[in-house]
C-alpha cells in the first residue's frame, strides 16, 4: 500500500513538471505572435516625427461607368499622382510618398482609390474633381489657376515685370543725368578756353611797345 501511494506521488510530480514545462514553452512561443499583434505598438510616424493618422484618409468612391475601360496606364497614373499632395504630414506628393515612405498607410489608400476610378472609366480631370470634392484644394500639389489662386500664381511674374520696368526707368534717369552733366562740363570747358584766349590777346599799343623793345635789343 505504501509502495503504491509512493508511486502515485512520484507520477503526479513528474506529470506536473511535464505540464509546467509544456505551458512555459507555449508561452515563450506565443510571445512573438503577441508582440506582432500588437497592443502598445507605436503609431507609424513620418520622417519629421509627426504621427501618420489614418483619419487623414477619406475614401473617394464612384460607381464604375457602363462598359468601363481603364482611362490611364500605370505610367500615366504615376504622373497623375505627382499632382496630388499626400494627406499625411510628409509634404510629398502621393506617388513619392507611397514609393518612399513605406510606413505611411494613407498614400497607398489614395493610390487604390485612383486605380479604382481609372478602372471605372473616369478621366484624369474627373478623378481630380472627385479628389477635390472630397479633400478640397488641399489635395492639389499646386494651386489652381483661377480666382485668387490665379493672382497668387501670376503675382511673382507681375512683381518681376514691375521690377524690370522700375530698373529700366532708373537706368534711363541715370543716363539722362550723365548726358546733362557731360554737356555742362563741355560748355564750361569751352568757356574756360575762350577766356584763356582772351587773356592772351594783346592790344595794338602793347604789340608796338614789344616790337620797339625787340629792336633795341638788336
């Protein structure tokens, strides 16, 4: 009886050790999976350290047109996305953001919307209008050439032209002043020459006395 009880106790201790070992192994094996699943993982950030919140993304959805055919190829889509400013804080266009900022989930989502609209038969202008309807002018990588934006677009050129006109007027003024100064200098020089010639001229009496003096010397 004592021998049987002893055997049962040994068996239970060994079984408990085996169960504990298996449980520890399962916990250790599960840790990487739990870490990837992620509670407490930091939110992806841009190169400037700003949080890339998915809340900046707004779906742009339109039903496909009847008998729709893609309106752009892959290269044209890339060029089109260079005209769109990514809604994340990276300050890049959508193409550059999705091909370089791999931690951003917004630019790929915008790219997906563009692809669906292209496959739905929408033209580049129609897709751009749909983007602006959803995001406003913020989505544009450059301001529209109309209204106040048109003034802002042409203001640098107007300022450059006005500066060129002002510089031209200033140069003409300097040239006119230089011509006037040269004319005054020439007139003064001519007046001085006339005065010198007048000073050197002798009266007939002076010339006669000079000739008499020369005769006496001989």
